[in-house]
C-alpha cells in the first residue's frame, strides 16, 4: 500500500514538473529581460575598436538589447549591424543562459597605413581589404604618393605582406612611396638613402639582392655614402653618391 502511494506521489510530481517545463518555463523565458551585454574583441592590436564603440554603433541603430525582452532581441540583426564596419572580420551574437547577450568580435589586422592621392587615409589587412577609420598606435609601414584604392589588393598588399613576413625588412622599412609613374621608392629607418625598386614586381628578389649589398658593401664603406640605391635591374645595385 505504501509502495502504491509512493508511486502515485512520484507520478504526480513528475507530471507537475513536465507541465512546468513545457508551459511555465517558456513563458518565463519569453518574458525575461536582457540584463546586459558581454562583449569580447579579439585581434585588436591597434586598439581601433572598443566596447564603447560597439555600444555606440548599436545605440545609433536602436539595437541596444539591455532592458528588452529576450524574445524581442534579433541576434542576426545585431551581427549584421556590427559587421557593416570595415574593421570587423567576424561577429557572433547570441543569448546566454544568464539572460545576457554575448557579442564576440574578431577584428581585421592592419598591416599598412595608406594615404591615397586624394589624401584620404585607410589601412589594409592581409587580404588587401580596406579598413576605414583605424586609430591608435600602429607600428606598420606607411604608404603614400600616387596611390589609388584599386591598388589595395595588388601592389599595396604584396608589399605590405612581404614587409610583415620578412623580419629584416619589417624592421628596416618605414615608408613606401609611389611616384607619378607608379614606381616604388622605399624609405628605410637606417641610413640616409632611398631605395628605388622600379615596379613592385619581383620584390623579394630585389630586396634579397640589396640585403647582400648591405652586408658586403655598406657595412664596409658606410651607410651614408649613397643618396639613392636602385635595385630595379637584374643582378646589380646602382648607387648614386652624395
């Protein structure tokens, strides 16, 4: 008899729990209010984007989730809004079990600061994608001169990637200048001379040749002997004396 009563009680409690889980909890979940945003930003070495910037972006689109019912919050719309900004590589927005909105952001990495022929400034990343409005302390080469935005995925990307991946030239070159004829001039940190590349084609071979000249030539005769070093032509470095 006691066993039968016990089974009835267990069955009743189990049924009550099922009703609670299927009816009451969804109602509570739908009426739950967002308690805030948990924003994480990765690959933000230039400090170009902060949590306050994300809040400002969402506020401008009336998408701040804090204080709203969770069922009214459209995470995909928040992702779309944030991803419109060129510094954003990827954005994921989701609802957490604690009643908050999580926003995980990965930024593009600027590898060159560019001033084009219209004196507009932007950065490019490893894919040659243009990044508008990047700010902060960025120890990356600066390109200027006769530059058009169409060069971002070609000449600019090739030069910027090479300088990023080559330790010696990364530390050596601080400026890249494009002449009226789109010929490339590099301005190094060490030595009072400029480097004339001609076109950006065969960049690695040209600078490998110059690096050998540095080691065997300038280290012996002095780094200020020449005003220009031209590596445009095969198998030779042409120096212009002061």
